[in-house]
C-alpha cells in the first residue's frame, strides 16, 4: 500500500511540475508579444517604458511632417492636444497618412524621448478614429468634432 501511495505522489508532483512549466512558458511568450498603448500625455508624464515595443496613438500634428530629401526617413509629431511626441519613421508611409488625422504608431521610445516607429497605421476614412485614440482624446477633452470611434 505504501509503495502505491508513493508512486501516486510522484506522478501527481510530476504532473503539477509539468503544468507549472507549461503555464510559465506560456506567460513568458505572451509577455513578449504584448504591445501596450500610450498617449502622448502618458509618455510626457514618464509612464511609458523606454526601449520596449508599444503603441502610441493620437493625431498627426499640423505642419509637423518633415521628410528627408535623400532617404525615406520622416519625422512628425503625434499629439493628443495636451502633449506631443516626436516620431521618426524610416519607411514608406501609408497612403492615408496625413496631418490632422488619427494614427497608431508601433515602435519604441529611445533615451532622448523620441519615438522610433517600426510601423505606422493610418485611419481608413473621414470619420474613423482608432478606438484607443478616440478614448484617450475623449479623456483629455480633446476629441475633434466629426471623429467617430469604431466599435
């Protein structure tokens, strides 16, 4: 009887250990793929981690887009009408990218406070604004007229 209990205990402990390892690996993999969303105000307040991939959402500030003449590099500012963040992107911008339009930018914040973009996502019609951007602008009381958050 004692040998049977000991064998069962070993099997149960082994199964618990395997489940714990599987859960740990799953959580580690999910953590690496999470892109947190931040507004320019949150970044200016120091809430965003530096050197970690995240999403920045807001509106492209008017007269802020500057293109390099000898490369694809573009710099522009994303604002929530309270604060703004300088963004640098070295690729082709989407066709719908314009000043005064809502965008979500995926990238990393460098030590100088500049956002280095890996991807720029632009809105797809005149009244659409990404839900995260619309909620962030609404929270600051700066949601532009005519902007309808998607549901």
